[in-house]
C-alpha cells in the first residue's frame, strides 16, 4: 500500500511540475494545451469477467474506476487508474464465494492516430487488493485480504471525451494463469489541469 501511495504522489508531483512549467512558459494555442503536458482526469465504468480457473471461485462483477492521464505527447500518455470491482457470488459444491478487487494501476497509453483520438493501446501494472470470501451453506464465512502484483494490456477507442476499452489483466503475477480477468467499459474525461 505504501508503494501505491508513493507512485500516486510521484505522478502528482510530475503533474504539478508540468503545470508550473506551463504557467511560466510562452502562451500556446488552446488545442495544444488540451493535448500535451496536462493531467486529464475522468471516470470509467468497468464490467469484469473472470476467465479460466479464476471463474471457478469468482463471478461477473463491475464498478467505477477513477482515471488520470499525464499527456507526454499528442500520442503518448502516462496513466493511473484506481477503483473498485464488486463481484457477485459463485456457488460451487455447497459454497458461495467471490473475490472483490481494488485495482491501483500505473501504465502507459499510446494513441495510434494523432490528437489523442481513435484507437489506442494500453499497458498497466500495479497492485490489486483482493478481498476473498467463501461461505458454506448455513455456515460462517471465511474471508481473506491479499495484496497482489498484477499487470495487463488493453485496446480501446477514444472519441472526444468518451472512450471504450477492453482489457486482459492477471491480478496475481505469481499465479499468472489462475487469476485472469477480462474487463470492458466506457469512460468519460471530465477535464484537465
């Protein structure tokens, strides 16, 4: 958790330095201010579907994801995503189980077109706070909370302030093949500073 806080603080420091540089530099036109050396912030909706062995203990879920992007050029950006995925129970062999997740991810985003529009690819890595619960019928639930290192790739499309994307993440690199999650969603960018 300390590493996640340090990464977020570093991203904010870089953004603050970029903002100070922009204020003291020569004026640019409005189109350039929107594209380069700003921090964009927004909100994504996310629907998550576990695949492979992970689907044996977890079911479909979803939730909100706060997003931030520091624009390096008009085609590259550094991203941060933080949110919550709540999952419904999966019933197997007399047990109800689920694994809720809090993803805290840093990454990069590359736009295949120019002016931050059209198709983009994304790579992310970071921490997943996995909150597991298993409840036998007429019994007491057993819970655990584990923080795991994960990573993923995504593909999406940006149109003005709206975006749509699909991702494939492993929520635990140590158990790479047993913690796969496919997520998809629609996002909206509220503004920049």
